C-alpha cells in the first residue's frame, strides 16, 4: 500500500512530508536512525513521530500528494489536514 505521510518533531517544532510503499513504522524508524544519511533534514534529531498518513491508490499518487503539501509551505495547512 502506498501512502503519503507527515512526520512531526516536537524539539524542532517542524513537519516533514514524505511518500512510501513501506510500512509507516519502518519508515519512521529509518528516519530516526539516520538511514538516509547524516546531512538530510530528518537527521537533525531522532524523535520523529507520525502526525498523519494519507493512503493513496499508487506510489505516483502519493508523490503528487507529498509535492502538493510541500508546495503549500504552510504549517497551518498541515495542521488543518489532521482536523479535516
């Protein structure tokens, strides 16, 4: 199953949107263990937590959702996604 996810970090008070075919628990674990490298945004800290996941029909659709969320560049928009 493909999905778009948004992670939240309470220390940085920042959000990170992404897309995956993997289970969300595995993806969070990879972000928290610096699996993607030490110079990546999520490598700044290791306490990322799931904020919201959005299921999609395929991976290309999940990527489009992720890109749209990133294009919005708005914390308020992301918070309102959870409220909806």
